[in-house]
């Protein structure tokens, strides 16, 4: 039934515009079949509620107006009427059954786990998303790219304030993409309204969802489950492109991953590492350890003037690579590449008065990881 | 006054009954924990896999269906291990037995303990997945820089629902601090029941009919 | 027995009449109503479970 | 008419009544603060509950205003996200456990003995104890805000592992505070059940009780059934945090989703605990001011029982997106949709009670009517949320925030206010200043709708809940909500003013303060003397 008629019914009832993006105050129709089915369900139940509301509130306000004490209304004394009561129990039941049927059909469609063309693993981390194209050797982390200065108001806010990332998830249209979702720390929830996908990512467990996008475009969403301090700063951006464009993007990504891997072998200059490290620090570390490394003790220790950090490079590297068990510090061994780890460690060791002068080379990091 | 006496007796009776219900409900909350596990295993809810070995069921292999089984391994903070799998995915027939090797590497120079926690998606497949041998049944111990390869031996039941054609097995490595026994109370019981497996993870594989090994191909 | 079941069903739907309720409360068998209520609730749950399983097929 | 007793101590004084106790402590020894500490009188304990609840309502309200002030415009202006999370969490916890629940318990303490013709609660000393646990509990809870690492910051639903492995150190105190509050509710519930079942006036059968008593009886059973589950959950959390177990930690073989199942097995009935007594209050007020018996009294009782029973079968509708299997989603969707039926029956009954009545619009009636309309709107959004596929879009957005605030603010809280205005003449002997009460009503209703109605749109347009900052397209809705929230908050000062003035004086109220009022409480003088029904009244069956 591809459920077009629900959509049409809703549209005709709502007489609203059928554009894909949200009109700003209603649920978006979205760009998948599932999302438009859901929109149809939403509008249908909404109008059912409106009709019931008009009838009930109509009767109520009529009574309030008609039987005013001040106008000398005399109270009747009836207090039950079984057939009326049976009737107003039966009618809602029928309405609900009528509603349950299409809802069940849509839900079954959403749970259809038949073969997908592409598998993407989505991992929630405090507070970023990691995307892995399974079997393609392409994986990256997607951080919010809105600068902290916009949040604090020092700079004018951009059009996509809080809903922009450094690397969007790129997906092909017209192909069934299966999402496998999990988390590294707490429960997050990956949500893009236009795709009608919202699914919790649960540490240690895997959830599944799928999407087949009909139109190319940029679709934005956010983490929907409270996951700590930066829950509000964990956007999702999906870039849906034509299939050929997706293929060439994927090939490009593979190539650049190889190039980055080669960068591991060469000797890096300190200035180069510090520059790279600062951008990594600001996008990944500053949400907890703060922009100036002052931290937010006791949960997030300061890095500036941290005795242990200054005195012990190996300890420092170990914490960044392997994380701290039972604390918020994640292991970055697989989320950052050796170049990034070396850069951020070098930067941290030489910023905010931590003038150790240490330079950590990517090759050293790679060696530790590969050990 | 007779009424008041009666009320007093009534109050006492009511209080005793409500307190009994209270205690019962408090116990019920805790009973829900194992009940939930049982419920999950019966229904496959949440992709929670039975943490004990099952035996092979000799049933006819359904050659008409290929099921794509994917393996995903994940590390976690605080455990300097790497876990890898010999192939990312394999195709198996329902009823066929399959084996795949997982390799654990301790990257640090000191001994540590870890546990691979399994999860299956879609969860409806869980009850149709029989694990004959799995490293996930117990904790693993790795000496400094040790590398250990352990196979996962499993079978998909023939009655696997028709609408399932891809199954994803995910293993997440978690550290175990061995100073404190970091396991749920019922888990300590479970793992002691499996103590033989701990000593010889490959032990019960000796009688595995090798010719039945899946036509698993690395893809 | 049938009248007990009918009463409980009517009660669950919230359409019990006052007169009928008077009868029930004067019958002096609260246990019968309680047990019937619990059984009907269980049946109701089972019905929903089967409905869900049927619909999921 | 009972003889005039010494003047009633000012029970509904101000939040400092405990300190003021001395000035009117001449009624009975011991005097001063000790009198309030040791009182076993249901009326005094009822007043203590109400005063405590009002205080907490303002504290929780201030937290809400901190949240709304931060959300006034995009960007972070006033508070850090960490403090913001503590504010949302504390607002929820305080409003649920320290404002709404104690307010209903306070009304129960005052009114249940009066409505069933009992001299006091069944277990007066226990009653005192269960009240005084509350200030202890919530002082402890509020003090966590000052502890290193801050107070609880994981939402009032405290999902693991955010509330266990990733929680601030103060979480142990949060658990302790919740345990104490839970014990208090449980003791209160035992007392209420024991009172209702054993202390009714001779001749009053269960089916003769006023609906407020009925709904509270059912609520008390719900409390007995689910508070121990909450206690169990937080005990497991405590063990996970401090004793190395892994109930909710996947690393040790536990399951974070189990936490949600357990929590909502408590949490959903808890939602009904906060609304059923409100049904009772409204069912008392509407017939009074329509001068007509309640339509379908029996249906109302049965519908309440049915709602309570169904509330145990719907918990997972809070978890549609955690990855439940299809069968579970369908089961919980169907059962949730069905709960709309008995709830609908109640609304139809209220409307039919109005039909062909003789209706006047005093302040209690206004709040009760607003309750019916706005609670029904909250019910409609609840029905929308019940549709599982649609919930994939609504879940954890401001649409949900709008939904439960419609059910709880113009629902539970308006009903409490309606009850207070309705029974104030009985408590103090004076009518509340009607003009002031009407201003309070109109300001409140404008404030509530201005605050919560735009949230529907913000949620549908894609704004998740519990975020300290938001994208620019949500700015207009949040601006309106924040203005509404401050307006609503400020207008509650009128309520306090009205109550204080009413305690101090005002138009004298007769025993039967409202023309159409029927129940037993209106047979004792206004103000109700400290001791009533020492000899049980003879109950005459009325028409319902």
C-alpha cells in the first residue's frame, strides 16, 4: 500500500504545504517514505483529536453558557444513563482501532530488516558522533563546528548555529542504508527529523535502524537523550547525495585516509603539530577541559599546570590513547589517528604555561598503538 | 467504644497486609533483574545472548538460504587491548555450523583482564543463534603483550524467521578490575559454573566436525 | 457467575450502572469480584499480547 | 451544630508558620515549635504538608525560571550547561516528589477524615513521622547542589549509566534523599489506606465515599505497589556506584535498558499517582457548582480503578526508541491507546455533569473547569504520543515537555489550587478574596498556556528537551515560553497573598460554605475545630 493515501489524506485535511523541510512549527514531512507515513499518522491523529476536542469542548461551553446559575438555570437531577455511557466508551474504542491499523503497518515497515545496500555504524560518544562505513575502511568523527565564541555571544551566530559539524555523514539517496547504533559511554540518541530516525545508542548493546532517502539535501538533527554537559552541542548532519557522487566521495575518503597514514612516517615540525593540535583540542577536548585547559574539577581535571601531565609524557600519552577507566575520559586510540593524537599531546604540553618543549611525533604514537 | 476497638483491630490488619505487599514489591523489584534476563533470553529482547554454551542441534542444513553474518569488534576506554576478527562477514546456511577466529592483543606490557560483551542485532535473531563456544562466556586474561586467538563456534537455527537475512554480532571489550570482583552477583555464579571453559576455551571443540565448517568467505 | 463476569466487564469499561452496583455490593461476595477482576485482567493482557504477536506477523 | 471551640490556629499561614507557631500556640500543649514537631492532629499535619509543598513549589519554580531564563534567547548567557542540567533535574525532582505529591497528601490529611466522618487518621504518630521525613529528605537533596561536583545532573529520570558510572559524587546523597522521601510516601499511603478502610462513619460503605476519598484509596494502593520498586532501583544504583555490582553496566554483564524498564515500571504509575487525586478534587467541585450530582459516580470509580490497573501495563511507551522488538512496541502501543478510554469516560462524565446544571463560576469552579479543558488537551497530545511510529519523532522533544506539563500544571496543580480555594472556608472560616482569586486564575491560565503551548511547536519543529542552548529556528517559541513562565511564576504570588489574607480574615463562611456542596465535611463548623467527629456522625445515604 506504500501508504500514499494516508499522506494524501493528511495533506488534504491539513491543507498545508508539502515541502520536505519543516515549516518551522510542525513535524517535517521528511524525505523518506517512512517519514511521510509518520507525518500522515501525526496529522491524522491530530485532526481526530481536534474533532473530538471540538465536540467535547463544544458541549462543555454550551452547557456553561446555557445553564448559568446567574440566568436562573434550575439543575436537573439525572446522574446516570447506561446506554449513553456504553456509546461513549464504544466510539473511542472504534476510533482507536481505526488509528491502530495504519500505525501498526507503519511500524512493521520501520522494523523491516531486509538486506541493506550499505551498513553504517553510528557510535555515540560524549559529545560527538562517530561514523564507520562498514567494510569500506572509512571512519571518522563528527564534531559540532559552531565556535564557542558564537555560543557565548562574542560573535554573531550563523544560520546553522549549533546544527553544523566538521564532517557530515554522507549518504547516497535511493539506497537502503542500515544503521547499527551503539555508544562508548552513556546513552545517546541519534535523531534526524527529516529522516524520521531516532534511536537510542546504548553502551554495550547494538540497535538497528534504516533509512532510504528520496531527495538529496542536507538534513540536520541533534542528540535527543540527555548525555551530560554537552548534550545540547552534539548535532547530527546528514549530507544526502546522488549515488555517483557518493561513490566518488567514498573513494576520495579512502585515499585521504591513506595519505594521512603516510603522514605518520615523516618527521613533523613542532609548530606544525601545535597548529594541528590546537584545532583538535578545540573541537574534541575543550568541552570538558575548557578552552584554556583550566578544566572543571573534580569531574574534569585541569590540564594547564597539571604537575603529573607536565612531568610524565608516557602517562599523558597513555591517558589520551587508552582513556581512563570509570571516568569520562574516552580512549582516543581508534577515534583519532596517530597524527592527531601526537598533535594534540604536543599542543597540550606547550600551551597555557605548560612550557615543556616536548614534541611527540606521530610515529611514536603509532608505535604505541600498534604494540 | 466497641466500634473503636473494632476499628483498631481493622487498622492493625490493614497495616500488616499493606506492609506485606510492600516487602513483596521490594523483593519483586530485585526479582525483576533475573526475570528480565530470563525474559530477554526467551524472547531475544535487547539482543542479549545466553552467556552459557549450548550444544549443537543436528538438524538438516537449509541450503536454500544464505544468511549474512557480520562481526564487529569494539574496544573501550581503560583497556589497552585490541580485538580483531579474521573476517568481517560470512555467509552461512541455517542449520550449518560455523567457526570464526577472534584475536585479542594486549598492547600494554602488563597483565590485564577483560571481557567481550556480546550483542546481537536484530534482536529477534537472538533466540535462533546457538553459540557452541564463545570467548564471551567468560573473562579473558592476557599477559603483557600477549596475543590470543579464540574461535567463536555457532549455529543458526533452521527456524530462523524468514525476514532475517543479515545478523550482526557485536563484541565490546570491557576492562575488569580484578581487585574488586566487578561482576553482577548472579554473574559470579554463572562464571563459576563455566569454570571448565575458562581453563580450556578450545577444549570442547575437539569433537567439532570440521567438515561442517561454514563456507565462510572473507568479503 | 455470569452476572459477576458481566459486572466486572462493565466495571472495567467504566459503564457500570448504579442499580447494578448496588446489587453487586449487597451480594456480599467481594472475593468473587476480585478474583474475576484479576482473571479478566490477565485474559485482557494475554489478548493484547496475542493481538500484538498476530499483528507483528 | 457543634459548639464553638477556641479559635482555630492559623494553619494556612505563611511559609514561616513553624517559626510563628508561638503566637497562636495556646490551643494545646506543648507550645511553640515543639507543638508543630510533635503534633498528631490530622488537620495540623495536613497544614504542614501544604505549607511544605507550597514552599517547595516556589523553590522548584525558581529552578524552572533559571532554566527558562537561560532559554530566553539562543546562546549561553546566565548559567553553564553543567548547572543547567542540575536545574532541570532538581526542578523535576522537587516538583514531582516535594510539591505535587505532598500537596495531595496534605489535602488527604485534612479532608479524608472529614469526608468519611473519622476523628483523625488511623495512625496519628506515624502521620507526624512521615511528614517530618520530608523536610529532612529535601534539605539533603537541595544540599547536594552545594557539594563538590554539584547536585544530580542526569534528569529526573536518572537513566543509568549517566546516573551511575558518570554521575557526580553527590549521587549517593541523592539516592538517600529519595529513599527517605519514598519511605515518607509509603507511610502516608499505609495511613490513608488504614483510615479509609477502617474509620468510615457507621453506615458509610465504600461506594458511598466521596470521589476524592476513592481516588486517594486507589492512589495509595498504587504508592504501595510502586514506591518499593523505586526503592529497589535506587538501591541497585547505589550498589553499582559504591559496591562494584553491575546491574546496569554492560561491562559487568548488566544492562542499561533494564534500568529504564524498572524505572518506568515505577514511573508510569507515579504519573497516575500525581493525577488521580486531582480527578477526585475536580469530581467534588464540579457537582457543587453545577448544583447537580456527579454524573456516573460508579463509572468514575471504576474508570479510576481501570486507569490504575492499566498503568502497570504501559510503562514501555516511554521507551519506544530504545530498540524494543516489534511485538513489544505493538503491545505497549495498544495498551497505551486503551488507557485513553477510561480517561475519556471521566471527561465525558464531567461534561455531562455540567449539562442541565445550574452553574456558577466561583474560583474553585474556574480552576476545575480549566483543569477539564487543559488536562484534556494534555490527554490529546498523550494520545498522539501513544502512536509508536509517531513517537519516534516526538520522543524526548519539547512536544513531550509540553504534553506532561499540560497534564501536570493545569492538571495536577490547578486541581490542587481548586481544592485549596474550595476548602479554604472550611479550614480558616473565611472565604478567600474572590476578586484576588479570579485575578490569580486568569493570570495563571494565560501564563500556563503562554508557557507550554509554544513548546508543542518547538518540539514538532525538532527541539530536543534538556538542552541549554538551541538552534535559531526555535528562538521565537522559547522567547514566548520564557515570558509566559515568568508571568505564571509571578502570578503565583497572588495565590500566596490570597491564602494569607484568607487566614487573616475575610467574609465569614458558614458550615456549608458552598450552596451545592454535599459531603460530610460541610456538616462541621467553619473553621473546622481541631477535633471533629469524636462521636461518629450518622451517615445518610445521598443520591450518588
